[in-house]
């Protein structure tokens, strides 16, 4: 983590290192199996590496384009810029670029590979619904993601999933999954092995990155609340945003759901999602942590 006044989180650092280590082991095992069954995975690795580099260096531009966000000047959004100016000074970090997305879904996100290339974006929906203190809590949460370099870590962590996904498609589209091609008359079906191994690797990497994603949201809540010293404002924003999301039309939520990993709160239509597959921890857990922080600050 770069030096800022956001509270350091050893738990987050430990989980980041552990997740990357486990994904690294999984990657080595995956490549070893592919080589053992005679697959030349060079092309897949090159393609996946290209995706990784594009996502890493252009994540801010891609996210803004996908979510219809546009950068705004201090003249266009003086109150929003004022809050981010204040938080940047409090956190002793460079001011990120500021953007607004024209969407009624109340949410916010931060992206960018480091503090110098970061952008914080809020939707018009959240600007209409939150007061200044609640919005400050949300933006402090998002800026803590930038300080912890969460986007860079999650991008790198997703590499193995991309490779496994490409290998699965390769096996399916090439017709190998049917088991037609064998190394010899008595050998195992190479395509089926590729499909099964790739599916397992994708599932494991998916669960590892989702677990890390849930913890980083808790870490961002804690760091943001400690920076502003107003955990109750962040708790109020969480409660309000979660309640308002439940009232958003289903079609709008479906359009927003692919970007849940970026968002302050997941765009769900009130339906429960298995915690193992969620990008965010349950609302109750986030509120309980903020309540505990309030108690700590009140001592």
C-alpha cells in the first residue's frame, strides 16, 4: 500500500499475498497438466497476457466507457470536487480524476492501477439520494480502494481465470471436448482433460478472487470510516443505497450487475446470492463492523 493516512490493514495485505500465492501455485499446476497432456498453451497464454495488460493499463478508461461515465470539471460539479479535494487532503494522496455516470442506480466506484491514474465515479442516482456526509463516507470508501491498490491486485488475480476460461472455450470450439482426439489409440481424450481441468481451475480461482473481493470491501469500509471519523454516515449511506437499489427496475439492475465488483454496493434486485459467489459481504456484516468502529471511536 502506498503511504497515505488511510488506516493500514494487515488483514487485507495478508489476504492479498495469500490469494496471489495460491493462485500462483494453481497456475503452475495448470500449466504443468497442460504440458503433460501435450497441449501447446503458448497462444492462450499470450492472448490472456494481452488481456491482462490492456485491463491493467486501461482499466480506468474501460470502466468509464462501459458504465457511461464522463469526467467532470470543478465548475460542472463543485460540491463533488469539494468533497474529493477534502478527502485527498485528509488522506495525503493525489486527487483522483472525478467522473459522473448518468444512471439512476445509486452507486459509485473507483478504478485505476495506481494513485496517479485513478478515477472516482458516482452515478447521478447516488448524488440525488445522499446528503453531503453520506456521500463523503462513500467517496472515502472508494478512495481507500485506490490507496490499497485494490484494482491492480484484482486485475492480476483475475489472470488465471482468464486463462482457464480461454482454455475451456478452446476445448469446446475445437470439438475436443467430445473426446474424439487421443494421443494414441488407448490414450485419454485430451480435449476432455483440458475441459475438466480448465473448469476446475476457473472455479477455484473464481472463489479465491471473490473471497478477496469481499474482504477488501470490509477493509475499505473500515479505512473510509476511520478517515472521516463518521462511521454512522457510511452506515446510513449503505442502508439507504441498498434500500434504493431494491426499488430500481429489474432491467436497469441487470445492466449494472456485470460491474458489481467495481461498485460500492452490489446491484441486486433484492434476491439473495450465495455468499460464496458474492463480490460484497452481506449488508448486515458491513453495518455490524461500522457499529463496532463507532463504539471504538466513542471510547
